[in-house]
C-alpha cells in the first residue's frame, strides 16, 4: 500500500453580520450569515 502525506490546512471563516457587538455572555440575533475562504491573503 502506498502512503499519502498531506502538509497544509484548509480554513473557512464563518461570518455573522449584526447591528452591534455582543457583550460577554450575551446572545444576539444576526442579520445574515455567510462562509468565506479563510487564511492569510496572498
């Protein structure tokens, strides 16, 4: 059996848009949600 080596990572940002920044321990509703490719910009 051949061995496969993978070096690297995959990153995805989970983005929630809200009207305000929640306080510690506070739960708020978001206006929208989307996924974005994460990691450093190249």
